[in-house]
């Protein structure tokens, strides 16, 4: 599981961008924060590459 900061670094984006678009990402709510599974993010990225209209 990655934190928002770790995901931002992994994707090369700012944390602000991650928070602004969290409804589009496969997220898990943990307490008051969000966590992201690397495998789910990788699958989501592959799906977006195949179907750019999903973004």
C-alpha cells in the first residue's frame, strides 16, 4: 500500500493532483487518509492506455 505522497512520487505528479483526482483512481480509505495498491494502480494505468477515453 502506498500513501498519497508515495503515489505522487511513483506517478511523477504532485499530491495536490492526486487529491484532486482521487475519485478516478482505485483508492482505499484508511482512517482519514487514502491508500493505493501498486498493483491496482498499474492495472488502472494499463486500462487507461488501452482506452484513453476513460480519463
